[in-house]
């Protein structure tokens, strides 16, 4: 979906149409969650600090996000997808991978299906969508950005390799700012240069993802479209209006974050073994502290004492602007099942 | 305050108690040894607030006093000194400590000994005397079975139960359980408490086996006094699980087998087991025991056959091989008995021969096969 949150707001409120708007908090600590295309012309981007966005675009209108509404529309769009295939892998509220190799409408052309879906979204929901069509998830995702907004791009099997060779490295899905600048240091600026590196070289410098890069630039990606992706973590976090400097204040906030996390854990019906506390300091550096325990837990009364230990374990090196709690090693992972085959005494 | 002491004798005493020193102390003074001279005896203590250990020795000293000396510095210098008398001079005004020895001297700054946390006194305590051999045996046999679960702190310690007939030590992590009972030592009344791991490890390394240990305890603390050592520890607060209830009574399938043969066979087979489950399968039929393991992810597998003495129905049961190895390693008899009922119920492992004063029962929960 194009500028999803912003487009929804403009659709629901005609006064906002044609104006630069940003969905997100306007206050000192706010962050832009989505910017309308009118705002993007001024250089306003998502994830930008609201203060900076307002400086770049003085007429910017800040709109409070209404996640319930976005979710509702997201479900509407997803139900359109399901008319074509059951193999839908949601990537976020406004993005999804669809495997239409075998589809319910017996249309052999993925490009035509994409067009039809985009028209239906426009007619039935009222929003613009973009699509990328290709031989695997990675190339399709990259392709979807090319004719944005309100467009689509097909990269056929015989075009894939050439397309990837000419692609700037920072356009690769999964290459963010940090990896891109690291790639640049290694003299890799395009897909072609990436392709010239050996697997050994890439894994040495980029670890596990090196292997991934080696494959994707060759058009190889064997990851299937997974309709029910297994959640690997559940988290709750919060940014504060004012930086916190003492552990007592942090615990007070973590207490609320813990309530939220517990709610989410109960809702998704999972338990986890590793508790991680995330601290983002006032200088934006992030630190995580974690502990893995022997049992799967999901209640606050079980994980909060561990959170407390982790906070007191070491003095925070600075005042803190964001705190979060994450639970990983969830009991929905495959190998957790084989471990639970170990029977326990009934105490 | 000045005193003279042999470097090796002091080092030996300090090393005995240095296990108490914690690397993440909340109070900086706990990174020190507390030296106290009273009546011509030097007492040295180390503490982490939960556990405190004190050792004492005869020395040459004219005056009394106390000082806290940085533990790591002191241990490091003593470790590197050949045996010789060392003269300690303490300046009571600025707590500077000077150690003079053959080649020269070293200086460091200590803390006021009065700031060192006091060990809690033991009010309304019970007392019992047990031989060091029994305590160290009990620790060796049970400690490995304790849990590491922060959510069940009671299971991270060893449960001690005293009665007029016997004394019993129990450890469990909910997967395995050990019950060690001695009838050659009794208490006057009935009582029970849970000892944490750290003091047990310290006892294990400090007990020689031939001493008598005086144990005093109340609801919150226990004090062990033996040789020239006093160990004070806080007890784990909480209710120990009802372990007797989980020990199955009817176990008609009984395997008798040579302990070392069984152990080395498990060791070999388990090399090929799944690295997360460590699962091995025991198949019992007639007088033959087959052990097998497989790791489907890597197409690894191993099978072995052992002759054994088996009375019961043919059965297949899965266990975590690590648990079995730990348990077999902690038994001493040449033959062991494994009693089972069903593949989903606990197996009981014990020595084949009964010992007059000692009863060991180990219990291990199985792993469900075919999943």
C-alpha cells in the first residue's frame, strides 16, 4: 500500500487530502510513522523524528495514528487477497507476499492478477496499492518499489539476473543503512559487484546474511510464501517524553510495559524462555540485556523479577529514552516441541 | 596492628575460604578479607552476605585489632611468594597495609574492619554433630541433581531432613531426583531446611572426611563448624516439593546390569544422539538390552547390545543420556538396578547391593519416544 497510514487518514478526512500530512506524534519525542506523498516532496520520511520533519515542512499536519482503523482496512485488503490464493504471507499491516502459481481464478498471468487486485483495492477500499511481480519473494519486494506509487512492475525470469546486477546495493531488501555503508567499504555498490564476491568472502564479513546475499543476487531464494509465519518474538516498548535516569523510574515504566507484554502474550497464546530488556540511551545507542531460563513463561509475575534483575545487574550508562521487554525462544518453535518430550515430575 | 605469619600457611587458609568471594558484590568491602586478631589467634573471614566463611590460625601478635584487606591483591602476592615469614603492619589511621618479606615489601590500602558486615548470630538454634564423611558423601551424591530454575528457588538447593531414625538429603530439578539417606547418624528431633548450592560446594572442597562437623541451624540460617573453619549461610526460604509422592511404588520391570559397562555403552551411543534432546532409547527383551540413538538431522545413528539380567515385560523407554550418565557416575557399586513400570513413568536407579547404613535412590523421568 502506498503511504498506507497517511492515505487512510486522507481518505477518512477529506480536509487532509492534497496536503502534507504525517501520521505520528507531533511532540518533542514523536516519530513520523508514515508521511503522505505531498509531505514526502519536502523530504519527510517515515521513522524521522517529528521535530526534524516539522523543520523540513513547516505546513506539515500531524495526525494521531489510529491503529484499529488501519487493522480494519488491512483485513479488508487481505480478504481480497484470499479470493486469489490462500498462500498469503503478511509482512506488515500493508504488505504481503502472495504465491499465485496456482490461483483460485485460474489466471496464468501473475501480472494480470496483480493489476486486478490493485483495481479491486482501489474500488472496494479506496486506496492506491503498488505491486511487484517476480520469481521469488526478494525480487518481487524490490520490484514493488520501482513504480511506486500506484504502479506495478514485473520482472520476468529472464530479466531477473540483469535487473539484480544493475540494482544499487542499498535497494536490496534487507540491506539497510548500516549494511549498505559496510558494503560500500568493501567496494560493493551494485548487484554486479556483489555477484563478483565469493561465498567465503561474504560470509566472513557479513556472517550468516553473507550467504543470503550470495544467493539472492543470483536469483536464488528458496523461501516459500508461508501463510502462517511463526512468530519468533513478542515485545512491548515505550519511548518517554523525558529521559529517565534512575532505575526506580525505569522499573515504574517497565511495570507498565510488562502489563502490555503480558496482554500480548496471552492474546497470542505463546510462552517464551528468553527475557530481553532493551535500553535506548539519550545518545541513541542501544543496549540489550537478556536471560534465558529453563521454563516457558508468559505471566508478568514470572518475567518481571527477571526484568528487575537485568535492570539492576549493571548501572545504566546514561539516561534512558526508551525501554522495552522482549520475549524470545517461544514455545511455538519446532525444536521446543522435541525438548518438551522430556517428561517432568509432577510437583 | 602488626603480626607475623608464614606465607604458605596463610595462603592455604585464604584459599579455603576464597570460594566465598563473589565477582559482583553489591558492597565494595566484600571484595576484602576481614582480618581479626583476638587472643593471639588470627581469624580471617570472607562473605557475600548470603554465605560467610571464617578460618582461624595461631600467630605471633602483640596487639589485637581488625582490618579488611583487598582479597585479590593479597592472594596474588601470596601465590607468588616462596614459603617464608611475612610481617603485616597496619596503620590504624589510614588503613594502609604493608607486607614485608625477604625480598622487599608491598603496600596496599584496606578498609576499616568495623565496616565489614557482621555475620548473623544464631538464635534459638538446634544443633547436631555429623561426621564430615557423611556430609561430603551426601553433597557429592545429590548436588548434581539440583535445578537452576530461578522460578523455583527451592529446587536450586539440597533439602536436608533430620529425624531420630535417620538423616536424608534430597535434590531434584523436576527431571531427575536423588534421595540419600543415612541411618548411622540421627538427630534428637525432627526438622528440615534447604541449603543453597554455594555453601555446599564450599563444604565439599573444605571437608577432609575424618572430622566431626557441628551443624547448628534455625529457620533462616545454618552454621557448620569443623577443623578451624566456621561457615555461616542463609537457608533457602520456601516449601520443598513433596518428593516422596512422586517416587513410584510399583515397578515390576527390573534391570540389573554392570554399572561401568552400562555407562560406557551410553557414553558411546549418546555421541550419535540429537544434540538438544540427548535422547537414547533402551529396548528390553528377554535378557538383552539394546541401546540406540539417532540424530535425524544429520543421519547419525548408533546401536549397541548388552547382556543383562532383566525380569519384566518387554519394553522400550527413552531417556536423556546426560541424566543417566550423571547418575551412573555418582554411584559407586559395580552393579546397579534400574526399576521401571511404563515408558511414560519415572525410572528408579539404585545400587544393586544394599548398604547397611546408606540408602541411595535416584529417579529419572523418561523422554517420550516417537514424537
